[in-house]
């Protein structure tokens, strides 16, 4: 996951890039120089991180349950 600036025809654009199920995804956030674009990029990153946190929490619970059944 990363924030990425791409230059297209002399203009710089901001993207939030991440991988999902092995596939690269990009979210367009706007002109790199625009504060609103930076805010959108950070909000998108935060949303992504929260989703990943939930996925990890569920996996941790699964492993802990499996471990408790072994003990």
C-alpha cells in the first residue's frame, strides 16, 4: 500500500495504491497539489488500514480458538 504521484501530460495526480487478492488496485484522489486530494488519500488509507485491522483480528481469533482446542 502506498500513496503515489503519477505525472500525466505535465500534471501530477495522487493515487492510493494497494493489493487485494493479489490484484493491484488504485484509487484516484485528485491533483497532487490539492489539499483535498491529500485528505482524500489519507482517508482512503485509513479506511483500508481499518479493514485490514478487522481481517487480522478475525484471523487472530481463529488461531486462538484452534490453539485452545489443542491444549
